[in-house]
C-alpha cells in the first residue's frame, strides 16, 4: 500500500481546477480573507513569462513552424493538452462518440478560447417553459444579472447595448470597427434579414486598471496575452487575488483522485497524485470547491466512494455524469472575389477574434428544430500566419487561369488572394438528455491509477436539423457576398457537417442544478444536495446550454456561489 502524505495545514477552501470557475472562486474567496488552496492538474503558467511566451513570434521561430505537438491547435495556441492527453485515456460506449478536451495548466481552458463573452438570456434559463424540451433552471436571468454585471466590470468585455431581449446588454468597453471582410458579411446578412451586431469579447480596448494592459492589435489572442489585455483566469483572477494579499497556495501538477469524507459523510479535503514524484497527498479543508470542468468534476465525484456515499459523492440521485451536452457546431467558408488584390496595412485585423457576429434571429416555432445558434465570422489577413488559408491554385480554377507556379507567379497569386476567404461557424444549443452521459469505466485506469471516464453520447435528429439550417444559411450568405463556396456542401450522409460531440469544447450539465435532490445534483447555489460543504463551480451545474458560449455564465455563477459560501461560513452552517 502506497503511503499517503498528509499536510498538517487546514485550509478554509480547497479549489480543484484553475479555469474560469476555479479562478473566479479563488479571487472572491481569497479577497474575503479566506485561506485558499488551488489544486491544478497541469504546470504553472504566466503568459508574461518570456520562457513560455509564444506571442509576437513568427512561425519560422518555432522548430516545428508552429505545428501541432502537445497542443491540439498547434504551437501558437497556449493551451497544453487537447482531446488526447498522454497517459490519460477515456473510453466510449460502442457506437457513440465524444471528444473530451482537457487543458492541463494554470488557467485551464481560459488559455484556449475565442473570448466570446455572451450572457445567457431570460429565455435560456426557461427552456422547458418555452418549447417543452429539457428542463427549466431553478434560477432565472434576474438571479444571475447582478453577477454578470460584476463580471463585465471586473474583467472587461467590449460590445454595444442593442436592446435585444434574449441577448442581454451589459457594461461594455468600446468595440473595434468591423474589418473589410466583415463589412461584406454585414451587407450579405442584410439581404437575408440576419442581424449583425458588434462582437462581445473579453479583450481590453480601454484601460480598466493598473494591472492589465490594453489590446495593441497583434491579433494573437490564442497565444495568451503577455500584457494581460485579454481574459485568462491566471492573469486576471488568480494573480490579482495573490497581489491583493490573498492567502492563496497553488499546488500544480497535482491530479485529484477523490474528495475525502469523514464518518458523517462530510467532506474533509481531497487526495491528489503529484505528477512530479507520483506520490499521493492529502489536503484538508472546511469546504471543497470542484471546478475541474464538467466531466473532470463528475469523474472526481464518481471516484469518491465511501460507506456514506457508496455510489460516489453527491450521487444519491444517480445523476452525476448524466445530461452531458455540448454546443452544436458546423462551418463553411467561401472565396469572395471582391476581397482580392488588396493593399494590406499593418495591424489591419484589429483584435484577435470576430469584431461582429450574428445572434440567433429565427423563430423556432416555425422551424423543425427547437433551439437556435449564433454565427461567428472569420477572415482577414491572419498575420503573422499566411492569410489566404488555402492553396492559391484552388482560386485560379475559378478564373480559368493557369494552375501551378513558383517564384514570382506564386508570389503574385498569394498577394492577389490574400485575405479573400470568409468563413462561418454556427454554434448552437443541443438538448440535454439523460441518456447522454459519462460514467466510470470499470476496467481502465490512467497512468496515475485513477479510474477513467467512459462516454456515451449521440446527437439527436433535432441537432442534425439545426446543422442543416446552418449550412443552408452559410450557402446563402456566401452567395449574397458575391462569393463561391469552398468545398462541397455536406449532406445528410455527413449530418450536414455537424461536428462530433465535444468538438466545440462547451460541454455542460453533468452535475445539474435543481430544487429536488431526486432529479438534480446541486442546488441553485451550486452546492451538492447530499453534502453541504462541497460546491461545483464549473459548467457541470448547467441545466441547459444556450446558443451562447458558456464562460461568462460559469464565472457569474461561480461568483454567486462564492458569495453564498462566504455567508454560510459566517453563519457556521458549513
């Protein structure tokens, strides 16, 4: 039997995971004077550290020219990890598919995201009342609004107030101007009656405090910002908490195995395996906050079995891991001749990410699927990578000009077509279903000896119909812009290009919140029904995904849960 090393320290709170939810809980709880331990499965990371910095470097500076290595999106994406993490497998029920993206580092997946920062709207919390699908949340928009407001002001998000009912306004910094390809998109969307509004991204276009710089338009937000102008949990939440004098101890390279409990079934802390020496350690605390991501937190709970919790911690309902769902996603791209032969100027792309987007505009009662999607738009020069994105010969074919070439002809072709591709990504809401879930695989463990997850997930006909609508819309938009679609339009045989579940990396719902302990795992304050000193502040408690990215809602709910924890500790209820 391996010796388990126990730390004598007792923390007020242990937070497992340092992404959006864990970072926000660290900031709020440490600022309130609590003694906090943050346990993170990956290494320490600071985007300002020149050793790890990839921002402002050219592809030729990388030995692999930026190609994919231990980062799923290539060397210029800061997130370590991806859908495959060495020594940490996961399995599938036969005939099903789920891609599980893990980012193992301080800040977690906030080092990899488009920083699209959308609030859920009033309708998003009441899906069942609206169309009979899924369940309503036990809370409504008005419960979360004060926290969305606080997140806007603390972290910063650009955008404009538009007065749209289900795309609520917030406290916005000035948005960047639309780029040339986006102006083409605006005109194309207008012809189809599709609304286009400024993007809502958490990048600072204006100074908000002395700790963070302002965006200088390098366009490389995926590389994590060395001046902290864009949001990542480490640079914008955990470091400021430490700077403020907060008692924050960070344990990196530490894989949590389970939540420990006492004879009464109450949580006493966590046990973790150190990746550095492969030994097991125990940390003690009054409160345990899980923020390891929807699937990782479910895995930790299911692996936390004891006499009082034979089914796993918080799992008296048998629902931990159930109702897993990801955003839907489909994409298309078009070549737009009107964007050819441009004279490029420096920093033409502005901030990294879309300056405009289309929120959902349709009336689902008149469509054959129940929930909507938003459209993300990409294009532009894409410096400092190549900006045409495709083989120039693909475009020569459209004009019947000579295909092939090198030297001057190739250079001319590249210049001619540079920045003339526009792409679209639809990101929509799938329906939460009990029969889409993750569970513990009884036969397999990871390299640390911890039982792994097994997934069971299939899209339904509703999500496939939504993807068809996306493709038809994209085709129409490309046509409206005077463009030519690139590649064949995916048909029914390919589910209309619907990405596999997990590919959009917005998975939610494995520890859903509700008022009834029989039909939910957490209450409306993200607290386990079964154990009052364990909280979940990642996307696990979401009852449903919306046609929005989930980061802003994770942070708002984490802040709300943190306020509740502070109050409960004061009243000695936990």
